[in-house]
């Protein structure tokens, strides 16, 4: 039994079944939880993220953030923020690009929003030498204009699940029977609206919506800044269940080995956009990650990197382009989406209609 499983069972035995959101939060956030203990990233881990596939991803995000800062008139006293930086690869690639404009470095602090102490150490090692002011936080900072990126962050946040039964919604719970964790339903109808056939499942990521709104309010307060959210998910809630467990690149059971498997859910970009609108910001997109990267010059950058390189390197670069921007099975171009939050009138690069 994993330490997280032991604690969960004791807790449920003492105080009763918990929500799916509390279960996810315990698996991810526990001192012995997923990001605290596992090394999830890369070929030997559980999953591979875009910045780990190629430096081109972070370079393009860096160019996008630098462009937004310049479009705002290159303000002083800003925060360059990343939510859930993992190994720190994305921020390192961003900094290598924005460092070409020393004014940006002089104007900025880097703030990493990270809950895992183990990963904070890792990130400090990767990023420390690339910027003179680096700090960590539990929430996006609000005091200064934000230039923010979040890649595969929102999918890791706890979701609640509601199940339709007898024309009402009931929250799904996690309980214990004998020695086994199992799903159940709260006996009390949940204050969730909307029609659906019996058996339908709805997912709500209240924490994601709260964070999107928080970011939007900071953009609104300062009248400038931008946020770029990249994740796998859908533009409009299609309904249905997307909570999934992954272990070593393979499907696993959600209630199996809590704290040792990666739990995530598709991001409801529509809900994030509406939450941001309530905070006064405009949401652009979501557009496919592939379309976004290609509009921002992925193919040209690949050509530059490949020029004069060995055939083997050129093949790797081509494979990375296909993986990041392709729309076939196992490729990220369509499944992953990008959404921008801004407060000014112009449309950010990569989000122009048509
Ligand atoms: N962005 C990285 C890593 C994605 S994994 C990449 O693209 O490779 C998710 C990251 O979010 C991890 O760093 C994890 O520790 C962090 N995280 C998860 N939930 C969090 C929370 N509630 N607050 C802060 N960080 C969180």
C-alpha cells in the first residue's frame, strides 16, 4: 500500500467518503504525493510534455511573451510567471529568448508557482543562472503586471464529478469498502444545473476557474499583461468523463496506487474563458497547439535549427515538429490547445481568426 493510500483510507474511515476533487488533491498534493515523489517527466517517467520534446516550444512561447510586453510599451516592474514549471525546461527556454532584450531582464522578476518542494529545487537548479531575480509562490502574484505561461498545469488541478441520476445531479465520491477504495455517490442532490440523460457525468474544475479569474483580475487591475494557457482539452464542454490515470505512458486505474500514478482531466477551456471574463479579461481561442506554433514560426525555426546539422539531427527536428504540431494519433497539434488572456484591444499573435 502506498503512504498516500494508507492516509486516505484512515481519513475516509474517520470522516466518511470524500469528493473526487479531494481525492485528486490528496494524490497530487500530499507530502508523499505524486509530484513530491515521482519523476514523472520524460521517456522513463509517466508522460512527455511539449517543452521536453523540443526547445522550439519554449522559444516560441518566449517570443510570444516578449511580443506582448513590447506591445504594452515595454513596462518596468513586471512579473514573468510560470504555473507548474515541472523540471524548469520551459522557463529556461523562454529566458534564453527574452535575454536577448536586456531591458526585459532589467524590468522583470521571475515567479514560479509550484507546490512541490522537490520540483522547486529542481527548477532553481535549471533556471537560477538565467535570471537575477527568481522566487517561488503558491499562487499567481497580483502586485505587478503579469506575463504568464501555464503548460500542462490546469489538467493536474482537482476536478469534481457529478453524475446524473433520476433527473438530478449527485456528486461522485471516493469511499472505502473492506480494504478497497471505491467510487460512490453522495446521497444528497448537488446544486448543479443543466439537463442530461441519466448516467451522464459532468466535471467541474473550480480551482482552475478560480485561478483563471485571479489572473484576469490582475491583468485588469494593471491594464496590461498577458497569459498563455496550453493544455489538452476541449473548447466547449462535451460532457462525459475525462479523469484519467497514467503510469509509465500507459493507462492505469484512477483508484489504483494513489500518489504513484499521474491523475489529470481534460481542460474545459470554455469554462476557463468564462471565468476570465468574470475577472474582466478577454479570452482568445482556444486554437490548436499546432496552428498556434505554426503561426508563430515553428516551421521557420525548425529550418534554422536544421541548417548545417547532421541528417540525424534534422530527422529529430522534423519528428519534433510533427509531434508538437501534427494532428495524427499520438501527436499534440489538435488535442492540445492554446488560449490567451489579455485586456488590451489588439489580438495576440497566433489567435487571429481565420
Ligand atoms: N509545465 C511543465 C510540467 C507540467 S506537470 C511541463 O510542461 O513540462 C504539472 C506541474 O504543476 C508540476 O510542476 C506540479 O508540481 C505542478 N502543480 C500541480 N498542482 C499544482 C498546484 N495546485 N499548485 C502549484 N503547482 C502545482
